[in-house]
């Protein structure tokens, strides 16, 4: 598995229909740190690759709560990774609905990511 794929899997947990505790968020941050990708690249992946694939889970009455199907997730994130200007524009316009339910958790992950390991 590539570092980017590991990031996709880790970030997707923010959209699961479950409550993540402090330990879960620290674990996500550790997995992101292990990828070696920059904070800017991780932010890009969050907004433009993972969010467009999984955001509907927060708008579903009974969403996925344990884990997204890996083949579906990785294929979708790969497709979004290839997205051009139109894709990025759609993501900017839909940023709030795509991330409203997990943005506070994402901000906390960023705090843990910035802290010494």
C-alpha cells in the first residue's frame, strides 16, 4: 500500500458514523505523520480526494460506521486525485457540506500532527 493510500484510509475514518475519541484522533495523526507527506499535501488530500468520496456518509440516516469498503474508497480517491479544475471548483463550493461534521476533528488531528511525536 502506498503512503497516499494509507492517508486515504486514515482520513476516511473522520467521516464514519461513529464518535472518535482523543485516542482515535491521535492514531489518525500518527498514521498521517508516518506517510511523510507535508501538511499542505494532507490538507489537499482531505479536501479534494477523500471528502468528495465519503461526505455523503454524514448525510445518510444510517451511514457506514465501522469502515468504508477499501476497494471502493481507494478507487474513488484515485479518481478524485486525477480531477482537474472543475473538480477542484466543485470541492471548494461544496467544502462546507462535505466537511461540516468532521472539521473540528480534522482541526484536532492537525494539532496532534504538529506536536512532537
